[in-house]
C-alpha cells in the first residue's frame, strides 16, 4: 500500500511538472500558382519566383532575399512557395539561364559578383512594382501568369 501511494505521488508530481509540447509555429510566406502560356524560350533552363527586399531590376542580386522552388522548362502550370520573414517584398517571375543545379550551388558566387543568370519574364509591370506585405504566421497567395 505504501509503495502504491509513493508511486501515485511521484506520477502526479511528474504529470504536473511536465511541459506541454508547443509544436511547430506557423510560418510566414507567399505561395501560389504560376501559369505559362506559349513556348518557353530556348535560353531559359528553368523558372522561379524571386523575392527582393527592394526594387532595383538593374541589379536584382543586390536585393535578392530568396527564391521559390525551381520550375522545369516546358511546364504549363506549377505551384510555388517561398518562406519569408514578415515584411515588404517585391516578387518577380524569372527565367534562369544556367543549369538549375549550377544556379543553386553557385548562388553565393553569383551574388558576390552582383550578377545572377536570370531574365525577368513577368509580363505585367504592376506585378513587379507592387510590394507584397507578409504578415507574421500568414501565407499570402499570389498568382502569376506568364506569356512567352
């Protein structure tokens, strides 16, 4: 009887003092669908959506925050996602003009040289010049339509 009481007391203490797991916190970012119409240009090896913290299309390398998943050439429609901290960003659909694997591996080198092997493929200037405000723990949906 004494052993059972001791075990119950210890279990009660452990139960009360254990912390409840918090789990993963929701992320912030942007997601959407990008649709391509027409024939992909031969010099474009892949596409992506890039996030810039300032709009300087003459030198996007200086303001590149990150980029979405790579989209294979010839794709007519793809989903994308970019995880971002809360803040203001400019999004641009770009064509990558080098092998996508090389792009990912050498991105730091491209950035330090302030040149990225990309071309802007967004057709609507409003898409480029309108900032997207990312709020904490919210996903903003942004659709893109590209006509080659």
